[in-house]
C-alpha cells in the first residue's frame, strides 16, 4: 500500500471535500480532549451530515470553528442553529459554532479492530452522567491516575 503524508490543513481540506461529496472518512483521534470515550490514536469514521435533526446533544461531530480550526467534540447544547461543543476531557472549555460549521458526524469508533457505535444505550447513559461537572472532574482524575 502506498503511503501519502499530508499536513493537517491538506488532510482536513481533503476530508471536508470528501464529506461534501457524501463520502465517509476515517480520522485518527489526536489529543486528550475526548477522553475517556475516544482515546489518542484511535480511529473514528466520520459520516457526512444528511439531516440537521442528527445534531442532538451527545452527538460527536467534526466541525470547523469560527477561527477555522477543525475539532472533533461532542454537542453539549443546541438552540436552533447555534451549537455549543465540548470535549469529553474538558471541564469548562467550550466552542460555539453554528450548524453550517458541521462537517460530519462520528458514526463509528474503530477500537481494537472492531467497529463500535458511539450511540448505544450504555454509551449514551455514560455520556449523560459524564455531562455532570463533578462526575467529569472526578472521572478525569481517576482516568489520569490509572494512566500513570
């Protein structure tokens, strides 16, 4: 297999074009902002947005922020076309975008060779509890302690 090395900008420009053409893209998670639900190095499949009704609280989206930065975070709040995103590993920081900024929705997590849905009942229940700031704060401390 031939390997192609692209800058982040080139990669996300290409991913955006593929999503606009209705194709799925596979992206490696980079960073800690979505832990513990998505881990650094895991691959996720991002599907094109087909209907704005898919953009519900708890959905993981790939979006372009107002300053042009591409982020994969979870929808924390939505009011009409306004969306507030937040990484699962963040306690306070959020990003405000609009529906027009959404490039796609994470449709599966590729973990240990298996494709998993991020939207099963147990995962949605976990995310619901995780939205509580104290649960998140304590959970992140435990997660950090276990990793070291």
